[in-house]
C-alpha cells in the first residue's frame, strides 16, 4: 500500500497529470467470499484507509476521485442454474460466453429464435433474455459498430436478482465464486463516486 501511495504522489507532482491507481483486492475478496461477508467488509476498510492516506499525502491542489469499477451481488446456491444440468439450454447453442450474470450465447445457424425462446421459458423472470438485435436496439451496449456486432452473443441473458447462469463444464472456477457481477441490476451498475 505504501509503495502505491508513494508512486501516485510522485506521478501527480510533476505538472498537470492524470494518475490512475487500481486495487483489485476488494474485487477478488467479493468474488471469493461475497459482499455480505466479514472478509469483504474488512477489505473495504483497508481500501478506505488507503484512500485516506493517499488524500493526506497529495498536494492540496490535487483532486482525488475514488470510484469502483462495478458493483457485485452474492449469488446463493439455490439461485444458480447450471446449463449442464438443463440440457435443453444447450440445444442450438454453439458457444457460451460472457459471465454468469450476463451470458452471451452464440447459436448455430438458424437457431437464434429457438434458443431465445427456450432460455426465456426456462429462466422466466429470473433473467431478461433477448436477441442481440433487440439488446442493441434498446441501447444496452451503447453505439455498436458493425465490426463489433459479431462479438456480441446472438442471444444475451441478463440475470435478475441474485440469479447466476453457470456451466460447470465450461467455466468450473465460476462455480466457486460467491460474489458475481456483469448484469444490469442497480447493485451492479449504480456506483458512487467520491470527489475530494
């Protein structure tokens, strides 16, 4: 922590500058133990102390912004859906991408509508399921150039509540995580920013 603070102070003292400092420990702790855990709260306290020490070390004229890159929700075991246990979710799907909270489904030719309908039926109100074209039209990805379109799934699945869509065969590590992110819930998207 001391080395990070010293480097940030040194880089911000030479003329106009923009210095970016990232600490990934809070994110890792949230993934491993969950954002409702004592471990996460303890790590948050450490980050808070680090930000306070940084503020005290910077020249008075320096502006400090403290912001997270995203929020996170804890996904309980009963809120998880494993596509490897629901074989109908594999029908027509060539590749599953994205994260457990926001899946991108890449479909076999001609299967997009069937895949979207099956996933919507199975998941119900636990996720918003739609084709890429509908998601792009809704502005979910902002302006999308034609060169980027193929990178987006043919069907996208945005988890609601604490739902997670896992594949224990494709992404075994994901099943070990408690805290997850990537969907459109307020907890994941509305991030406070402190300016001092």
